[in-house]
C-alpha cells in the first residue's frame, strides 16, 4: 500500500490528480479527513475515478444513493453519510460522468 498526503481546495483538481495516479497504476482505496490517500498498485488504464459531493442524512438514503450508482457499474471507494465527498471508480465506457441529481441520472441511465 502507498500513502500520499495532499490537500485540495478544488475538487476538480483532486479528481484530475487521482485519475493521473490511476493511469500511473495507483488505485485509490481510501482517503481520510487529514488528506491521506491510500493507494494500491494495480494497472487500471481502462478505469476512471469521479468525485461527488452529497448531503445524505439517513442510512437508508445513503444505501439508496450507493446502490443507484452501483447498478450502473460504479464502485463506491470512500465517503460517509452526512456532508461528504464520495469517491467512485468504474471501467470507462463512455458514460463516465457522475450525475447525482435524479433527473440527470435518469436521462443517461434510464
């Protein structure tokens, strides 16, 4: 396992940095609130990582949120219920954006 320390203000730069690491063979497996990213070495040139910020208050809504994306191929790496960034990874297939509002999600995946 490899640990890297970084702080980001801009989530788009964070996502870009994580995808750069992914292309170099480092797959994110966890991140803590102190800016410590945990990676494993693994070739993943055909995968993409995305971030999504959500305010999820109940455990039921959190499970529903995760299952919605897992049904279309996204794997939840990290993120908790409450006000939190969520880290997702999947195989690239053209539908590589995170669409967290229901209407956008349904227009792409329904």
